[in-house]
């Protein structure tokens, strides 16, 4: 049976390896972690595979061996392995934690009983052997995995929180499995649902020629790229990656994108691939696609659990009635992948916040379920998901080759063009549209432009022009070319009816996802009766023809489903709804004053962003100086609002307007000046100790994305405003930081903002260096009271690190300062290049390796001379000691002499603050300094580990003074931290 044993061992290794390799990132997807985690996944999995291939040695009958091997390769077992490894990591791998895994062990036993063919006595043996193999290898490798993973503090904190949820979930699942005698009914339901997903989502709509034609993904779909958060100052453009790469290293992901960026299409395609088992990044088998806009009324009623919502999704649209407990079984056993599409389409911010809390509570109830959420980028920060639970990526714009690929596919599919001319027409489109290359980077815009070009040989210059031309073509030309009679010409009345309908639907959250045919006809009939017809019957007949005509025209209004009695109609894409609504708004409010009066409350609340942008563009096209006058009114309103959230949202809107309008120079200067000033002021309600937080800089960050036409004026205005503010308020630390770290501001959005275009990034990086040189002298005004400024001066070589330590104490080395949270300046222990993990990026332009090395050596000397204990630990540092220690990649191989001694001495207080569960008394350290510190900390508490700890110490070849000091500390004769006086 050796072959069977090896097969089973390999299956076990795969499951454990997947759980361990991706565990940290899968638990809490940290922005930027995906790129760093990929190689570590492979490395960790390989290590576990080598050590577990012979873990199970049972003489099994062939049918039992076969079913067990299948089970060990199932998502059910992977979910259990992920749960166990997570709990072990959270407890730092100590063997004392075995009793905490009772729930997980019981779940494994119940799961094997239902999935493996064997008699009850043999099943008991199989369960025990499988559990012991998984537990033993997970424990054995825990310390090495923790040392090599180098989790960020956010990841570690999330692991600690979620580990408890895994245990609770396992207990609940084990209890449910006790009452299940057979899984046949659940598996039948699962297969039916997968088949329905494949049937409904096997194709994508072809948005051209005014039809609802659908084509296989391979015929048109272009794989999008996703941008991870920028974390490296010297490399502001991290190469985008594909969705499968993101999902392989992030258990829960938020995808942010622009309108028409392809978020929903990506969700549908992912659901299809999961149902077909072709999504390589996940072992889940059943996609549960939850389109949020379809459940607005249910959310408002607030009387269903999320599991009940998901059960309803199975019934509609998939027409599969789940057996009792079936959906819960999928969720509890790693078989489901949940996709929440369109978070932004919950336009009521308060409702969106409630749904966000709803989703987060679901995550804690079902921690093993992979989750994907899509949302528009703008407005997401008003109700974001917890960054410690979800990684955030941005849907990248289409690159040149992607645009070419899509255009070629699009024209090949257009049957209205002679086959021999399709390739030629695609080439001419690409050439003629070069002047609006930024517009065609958006998938929806690109598809619409292709359709317009095929019919009109015309390239629109901006978004409103695209929508306008599409509407005209839909109602006047395409169907004429196909010999289809048009019930009503696209005259003013019908056009205005469509505009009025759009605004009515957009203003009514319950109607945004569609209206019944009867309600649609009633609205259009009433509108035409008021505007065109005297006779009510004639108006209703015209309205009926209008609705019938719209059915099946994929570009504007189309059927989106049905209930038991009649069809439901809506705008095919939300951006069309927004465009026609914006048209109506501007038609009813044709002056800048009237339009701003209507939209001001929405802009101040960060709502209706796309409608407001389109309205501004339409006004600018229709009225001389209309856009400028609107922006001036907005700036005046922001001034009245002071530094309130409303003012920040208004200025952020004005900043975004610089990406699609070209205001007069005075307006640009005022937008930039207000953005700089309000970003330097604490937000209302902000805690006093918080110096800088990501949302502080949203107004300034918005102007950094200005269009190429505005960029020279904007960069000059930002420079002048930033320098002027520093001169006027020399003691304003925020104002100074805006100059010192200007190009790094986009990264503070924690991945919620699109990456800067390369041209913009280059401009702001150059300007940051220029500003840094001009204002660095002001650091001396802050270094007496601000640890960050004092440390930065030490890193620049202006003062000694000893001066910083004497003023702020040793605790400042770890970035814990009662007066400060500073996201720009790393904690000193993580500023040293040899210690820096991938979460902390490369060196900043102002950092000198030689100065940093001398500073580390100086710290070591200072600490040896300092009386013990060195400081009293704050509660914050106690909580952060383990994450800080294991965020470092410190290895003795990278350090020598006094630099090595300085690093070890800095880390020793962190070891003293570790809990018993976070220390390791067994195993090798592999030269990893954080692991050494943990081992020594264990020896301080349990004397039987002292000999091994001292042996590790002797291997380091330290100076006699440092050796004797550390020896005394390891033996517990010296304490570096006063634990009796905390704050």
C-alpha cells in the first residue's frame, strides 16, 4: 500500500501547504502583499510537502484509500487545514495550544465520516491518523513559517482576531455535521446550482449594433489587469497583475474601478469559471453571485440574514431551491465563493455602511469563505470594508495592447461590416482614436466608440459626446440600416422622456435596478401626454411602442429580468442611467447657480459623483464659462464649510474635475490652494494623537490625477500653495509633510485610489524632491516635540540618534509615540535596510545607508550605557511588540559587528513584551533574529530552555560586553522594560 500512502501524504501536503503558504495574506489581504506573497507561497508549500509525504501510514482497502485521497484534495479538507494552521499561527506555534483545536478536530472527524467510504471503526482510525499528521506537521513548521512569512502588523492583528472565528465556525460546523447522515442531497443541489451558473453566465453581452447578442468570453473578453497598492517610493508604478494572481494570495478582496471599467463583467466571468472548476486560484466549487442593487429593499427591511439572502439568490435568478442547510454547508466547508457585486450601487451612504457591517459580520461568521467585492472607486472611502480583512486592488485601465486586442475582436464580430473590411476598419479606428487614447482605456467607452466608428466613422471627444452619439444612433440610424421600423423619431419629446425617466429611476433607489413594464409605460405615457399628445390612449400607445422598441437594444434601455407576470426593464449599464439623468438635471437647471444648488448636498455627502461629473461636463459644453462658474461656486461653498467633511468632499470633487475639464488659471490655483490647506488641517472629530491619516489627504490626492493638459498648471499651483502654507504656518506639521512626502500621498489611500499615470507620477516625484530640499530646514522647528521629525533629522545626519533617544526615550525606536501616528516615517527599527520586509518598500531618496548603519551602531552603544529598565511599556507597544518583531526580515547573515549588536539590543525589549504563547523554546532559529529573540524570551521564563538559548548567543561572535549583557538578560537577571508602570 506504499503507493496509496504516498498519494494520501501528497494530498495532505497540498492542503496544508495551501493553507500555510497563503494563510497570512488569505486571512487579511494587506495592500501590496500579493506581489511579495507569491514566492513565499511556493517556498512554504514545498517545505511542507517534503515533510508530510509519509505522514499517514494506514493499510486501507482500495475503495477507502481512493475516497480518502479525493477528500484530502477537496475544498472541505483545505478549509479545515486553513483553519488549523491559522489558529496555530495565531498562537505562535506553541505545543501547549493543542487543546484549543478540539472544535477543528471534531469537524474533521464528522467531515471524514460523510466523505470517506469505510466502516465506523476504520473511519475512526483514518480520522485520528489524518488529524495527527496535519497537527504534527503544522506545529512542527509553525515557528519556521512565522519567521519566514514576515507578516505586517496589520496581518498579524487580523490573524489573532480571525483565528477565534475559525474555532467558533468549526464548532458550529461540527454540530451541523452531526445531524447529517448523507451528503447526496447537498451534492445534487451543488451540481444543479453550478450547472445553472454555467448556463446563465457562459457568455457576455456584445454592446454594439443596438442588439442583445451574446458571445462566448473568448470571442471578446480581454483579461483585465489589477493594480496593487504602491508601497515603494522609488517605484511608483508596480506592474499590474491578473485576477487569478490576486485571488491566489488574498482570501478576501475588494476590486475598485471606474464606471464602465468592467467590474461586473469580471464578476460574472469569475462565477462562470468557478462553476466550471477552471479558476485555478481557488478550490471553491460553487460561486454565489450576490448583485447588491437587487436587494436594496430587503436590506432596508433588515429582516434577513446574509445566508437567507444567498438562499434567495439560488432561487432567483438560478431557479434552484436549496435544501435546508445546504447553503450553510457550502459556506462552512470551503465549497462556496461569495461575490458581492456593485457595493457603490447602494447610493444611500448610510445604507451602504450598514451593508458593509453586514458583510464584515458574515466574514467573521464564515472566515474560511473566499469573498470578492466590487465597487466604484469614488465614494468607497465613505463606507469602506475593514482593511485588515480585505485586500484592496484597483482595476487598471486598458493598456495599448489590450485596446488593440479588444478592437480587433469587436470589429470581427460586427456582422454589419463586410468580412473583408473588418480588420482594416479596426486598424483605422485605432489610428483615428489615438487623439483620445485616454478615453478608450475604459472598456465601456471603447466598446461604444467602436460602435460609433463602425456606423459613423466618427470619434467622440469626451464621455458625454459618446453617450449622446450612442443615443442618437440607437434611435435614428442603426435600425433604419436593418430595415426595422421606428415607432417614434428621436425628437425632443422622446429624448426628454428618456432623460426624465432616467432621473426618476436614479432618484428612486428601489427603481435603479429596473421597473416593471407596466410602471415604465405609465411613466412614459404620462410624460408624452403632458408634452406631445392630447389623447390619453394615443399617449399610452406611443409609450407602449417606445418600451417595446427599447426592449433588446443593448446600449440604453433593455430587459433586465422578469417577475411572475411581466418583464422588468432598466438601463443596461449604470453609466447610461447616470448620463441621461445628468441630461435631465442640466435641462431643468441650466445655469451654474441652479445646477450647483441642486447638486451641492450630494457633492458634500460624496454621493452622485458620476452624475455630478457628467452634469458639470454637459453644462460646460452648453453654457459659456458654465463649468468655471460651477467650480467657483463649489469653492466658495467649501470656504464657508471650513474644514468640515462636507468641505473636504467638495474640494475633492473639484480636484477630480481637473481630470476632465480645463478651468481658467485662477480656478486651478484656488482648487490647488484649498486642497493643500484643508489637507493640512485635522478632520473634525479626529483624535488628538492622530497626526496624519489616509483620508486627511483625499483633497490633495485628487488634484494629483489631473489631466495632461492641466498638469503643468496644477503642479505649479500645488508647489506655490504648499510652500506658501509652510511659510505662513511654519509649525504646522501636516503642511510640512505635504512638501516632504508629496509623491507618497496616493499610497496613503491604502489602495483605494487608482495608480497615478506615469507622467503624473514623474512630475510629482520630481516636485517632491524639489520641495524636500527647500523645506527640510523646517524639521528643526518640529524635532523638539515630534519624534518623527527628530528621527528624520537623525536619518539625514543632521543630529545624532542619541539626541532623539535622550529626548523621546527608547520606546520611540518602535514608532510608538503618544503624540503621533506618522505614516510617512517608518519606525527606526524598520528603517534599517537589512531589516526591511517587503511590506515596507525600498529606501527613500533621502536615506543614506552609511548614516543608517552608524545610527544603529550608536543605538547599541547608547543602550548598553543606559540604566535598566530602559523604559516603561505602553499598552500600545505591548500589543504591537510581536507584529513589529516579525515584520522584520533581520538575519545574522546580513549584519556584522556593532550593527548586529545594535539590532539585537533594539529587539530585546520586544522579546520581553511577548506573551508566553508568542515565544518559542524549541527548534532551530535558522539565523533569523526575531526567532532568536523569541527563543531567548522563552528561556527567561522557563529555565530549561536557557542552555539552548545561550548556545545560540555564543554562535553570534559578539563583543564581550554585549555578550555578558545579553547573557544576563537571557537568564532573567536583567529586565529592560518596566512592566509595573504602563499607560
